């Protein structure tokens, strides 16, 4: 079929010009994704789906509006209506697990204690959402990654009335709350969790950014990857594949293993940063290749970096089978994954990796089914709507634990919504 099998045209019947970008993505399994990004808001949209010059199914479709583009600040006042429209799940188990450590949250207490405890050595953002406006105070030197958190909070407040909440976000790689005892635990939001910490986990900045910037400045996202899964299973290269940088010693071991068994594993560094560059053992450095080219290979190795490797959602969305290292680190969805159903596990020290690869080669049909299940999991749990739902539900549940009023503290500044001067929208919800 290919991406030209269908022609999709989106127009605003009431307008002279329609500023909408459209992409047709062929998933090569008989299904297609059509996605569009609006650069202005419209009363109604007409969607025509054709093959040749014939309309498909009930095309043309009319989307009755108003329909707002991403930068339009027009929140739905009733969060319950928004949750229903988004088909958000009522309960997200990981959120329940994370918040179980915090029966109550006292904004006055954490506003004082968390900066005292972590503010000197860590990079933190102290946020308050009040009346659907976002306020921030930063701690530490390296706070550039706040842009990702600012972006998702602003995006949510443009779409739905957020609950008032006061919270701290850890901008570093490693989870922070390591206390063993349940006394005086502090709620810290992080992009990565671990079995040795009690941080509250959010979708990673990488996955979140790819959702917000879909059809924008990112090329790798959970939809684009589905249209770039390489050759069919039978035609893939049967060498296991990995590329990355030297973020931990297990990655060094993997590259050594590859040098010893090049016909089984193709693993190489694209960059040296953490360890002394010993080319005789781990080199030479190879050029970056497109992530989509990973899927020319049947077996994808997922191994920790400094923390969890944030590429796992994209690897699962392909149609290769993922071999995942056992790890103390996890992203927001790992606890819903099942070994031998969604991926093939191997030990954290890599001692059984060759054995697991051998198993996959000897059980090709089973390995193919694991790849398919992993792909289904990604499609059903890690798309843009799931990410928005996760963030909103997380802040909604967290806000309900607060026992004092979130406040705009001294030193906080308002995080401004992006300018929308080019195509300003008129929000019908605002009087």
C-alpha cells in the first residue's frame, strides 16, 4: 500500500485558508494512522479520505467545533467532562502505588523542608498551580530541563482546569527520596523511579516532549516510529543490535561481548563521555544512525544508561523483539509490562544474554509473538492521549492529598503561556 494509498485532506469550510498539516502513516500491517496538527483554530473541520478519486467509508467527515489548536488557551472547566472525552482510565496503578507513601501532603511543610533538604545539591523546580496559572521557583545550577515540565503544565492548563497544587520536580537523572522509614518522607516528582527510592514517577521528559512536539521539531515519536519499523520479521537481520553512549559499566560489557561474538551482537558506542576512551577494548566509535534503522534488526537490546534507558517506548512500538535488562530503575509504565509477554528479560550483569538470544533464535515464532505483544502494549498505553491522562490524573490525585492551601511563594515567577499572536483564537468557554 504505502503512504500514498490514501489521500487525506482537511479543510475548514468557513475559511479561505486552512492551516493544518496532515500526515498519513502506513503501519505495514494493513492499518494506517492519519495525524494532523492545526496551526489555527476553526469553527468546523471537514476531513476527506479518498483512495484514487473515491471517498472511503463515510468520507467526508465533519468535525463540529469549535476546534482549538495546541497553543489556544481555552481550558475545559469541568475536569470530569475532559477526562471522559479523553477516555482516561479511572485508576492508574502506578499512581496509586507512588502516592500510597504520602497519606497527606502539607504544602506549607514541603515548601520549607524540601529546599532545605535538597535545594543546595540538586536541581529542583518548586511549582504552584493556582487558578489554572503556573508559578515556579528553581533551585540548583542546572535547571534547563525545566522547559519540559513548563511545557506539559502549560499545555494541560490550556486544555483543562487543573486542580490547585504545590509540588517539587527533580530535574536530575536519579530519584532523590531514598529514606527507608516512612517517617518524614518528602513527595518528589521524578522522570525515573527505582526500587530503592520513593519518588513519584511521571512520563519521561523525552516521551512527553515527543508528544507535545509531534509534527513539530521532533522526528522520533510514538506515531512516526510505527511507520518506520523496517523490513518484515522474516527479512530482518538476525544479529542483536544496540547503539548508545558509555553511561554505565554494563554498556561497556555489552560492547566487549559484541567484539567477542560479532555474529551474534552488533553493539557499539556512538559517544564516549563517562569512561576513559579505551579504543582497544570498546572502540572504535561509530556514527549515529537513524533510530528507524534499528528495526532492520530482529533483536533490540535495552540496557540502562545512567538510569532507565528512555528509548524503551520507541523500541516496543517497532516490530522487533526487545531484550530488556533487569534493573532497579523504571519509567512510569514498566510495572505494567510482563516479562516473556512484552519483552525477553536478561540479568542485570548480562550473564545470560547470549543464552536468551539463543532461545529467541530457536523459538522464532514465540519471539515474534512477544514482539507483537510489546507493540500492542505501546500502541494501547504510550500514545499522546495516555500521556496527557497520566499527568492530569497524577496531579488530580496528588492535589486531593493536600491538607493546606497551595500558595504562590516568595520568589516564584509566573510561567507565561506562549504568544499566539500569529493566529489568535477566541475561546468560547471564556466569558
